[in-house]
């Protein structure tokens, strides 16, 4: 007798549990929809994630939730795209103004990216002088070149910059070095990109108002004083690099945002196509009325 009543009781409990699970899922779905309507797209997405984890078998609610996630993500990315466009327009306007203060060179035959540098560091103005030169490309990648000029080669591969309080920063060995000789003058150049310069450019930036010493390090060493114009050139190019890098990063983020928007739009268009296809199949299968 106990078995006779136990099976229906278990079945009833199972149905009740399923129904209560779907009800809980629907409650979360309603909250997610309310958040979406209020423009709280990230909250809406988070609530659907919670629905999926808490009610893994609430298939109908999960399907509706997935569609809502796509709509919320699309709306969120659209807002983000509008924000990025606004910021980019502002920064590009600023760049158009400040870049007039720099010299720009680009040979399309071998350069993909043009280079900005300070007018005081124009090559013709700095012949026969040992110094540090700075330039930045259109993506905001800053490069320092240590240029040694002298009667004897020192085969330098790095530099040390020292402040009056004896604090200093020095580069690692350069990955790119060049040596030449013109009419008895030895010319050596070593390139250091930002992030691979041992923090030297940032050090100069924060000590630009001080009297800095530059030591060219190699098989022999040579020390000189960094001129005021060279320190000012670093500050100017460093600031421009920050602006160019910011614009480039925003452009990359905007491109990723646009790609995501197009992907979601295609998903939603595909779902609409599937629904129309199913509706057409239902109509085709519907019994024809006899006239």
C-alpha cells in the first residue's frame, strides 16, 4: 500500500520542484528586463548570468534570457561606441592644435608610420654634437636615440642620466646601434624604445628642470651636460606621445566595440530569420480548408 501512494507523491513533488524553478527563473528574468528598460545593461546581463547558474534546467527562461543578453549587450556597446566617438573627437581636435608645434616626417616608400620631433632637435641644428634625441611615431611609441660625435670611437651601447642629487637611471644595452665615420669624425647612435630604456626618459621628464649629466657607456665612456633645449624637447615629445598613445588605444577599443556590435546584430537578424522560417513551415503544414 505504501508503494501505491509513494510513486504519485514523488511525481507530484518533482512537478512542483520544476514549476517552482521556472517561477524563480521567471522572477529573475523580469528583474533583468526591468534593468534593461532602465538602461542598466550591465546589471541586466549580470541577472541573466545569475539565472543561468541558479536555474540550469529552466530552459524556456534561459532562452528568453539569452535573447535579452544580446539586446542588452548591443545597447551597452552602442552607448560605449557613442562615448568613444565623443572622446576621440575631442582628443583629435586637441592633436590637430598641438601637432603644429612639432616637425613631422614620413617617407611612404619605407615608413608605415610618420615621426614627430621637436624643432630644436632638427638634424641640421645638431651636427657634431653628442646628445640625446627624441621622436614619437603616430601610434605614440616614443624612441630615444643617443648620438655620440667625437674624434675617437667609444663603441657605446647605453647611457646613464644623473641628477644633481646623484640619483640616476641607465639604459640596458641597446638592441640597435649604428657607427660611421665622416671626415675623421666618429658618429655612433643607439636606439631605445619606451619600456626598453630602463626608465631613462621618464627620469628626464620628472627632472627636466634640473641640470642633468649624460654619460655614454661603452668600451670607453664620455660624459656631457644635457642642454636645456634637449630636456624641453623630451618633455614636449613625451606629452605628445601620451596623447597619441591614448588616441591609438581608443581607436583600437572603438574598432573592437564596432566588431562586437556587428556580430550581435547578425545574431539577432539570424534569430528573426529562423522565427520567420518556423512560421512559414507552420503555415505550410496547416490543413487546407475545402471550398
